[in-house]
C-alpha cells in the first residue's frame, strides 16, 4: 500500500556526517547549538567545536526539524533548546542570547517567525500582543 502525499511526513535528518580531524563524525542535530552561513558553507556550532559543512543554510533549514531549529537571520539558524534569553534590540530586531553566552541578532526580516515562535511558548495570552505594546 502506497501512502498518499497527505499521509507522508517529511523525514528529518537524524544524523549529520561531518569531517573532524581527518575522520568522519556522526553528529546528532540536538548537539548543534546554532548554524552560521558563510558563502557555500554552513558552520555547525556545537559547544566548543565548529564543523564546516558544504551545504547552504537554506538546504539545512529544509532538512532539520522546524520544531527544533528556527531561522532567525539570513545567516543564522538556532536550536530552540539553546536559547536562554531574547532582548529587544534596534529597529524591531532582537538579540538572542544562547545558553553558552553567544549573542546573535534576530533580524526584523524574520519577525513573523519570531512572533510565531514566541506565540508557541506563550501559555495564556498571545505574546504577539504583549510584544507590540
């Protein structure tokens, strides 16, 4: 029996294969704190380790679970479990402070994703209304 398109759920990456000191390392997406795009490469920031991958950030965005990773900037994606704090910044942008102290900018070009993200976390009152006041 073949499943129809409405019954198929896109398979998300379970492991990433990255090069590390001449070896190939199998990396769980949960180990990635954030991803940075530079040219044709994306850099996976995993604590003290940094792994270059020859894949664009848009490609990774399509492969990683959107419940775990969110695009905050044209050059950044963040593991939502790594976010410690959000601070209002300039002209509608936010500073994203990660658990390890890294600070990234949540670009206003991605503000709809920001509000959707915050609304998912809000328990009683939609956070979008509170943030706009």
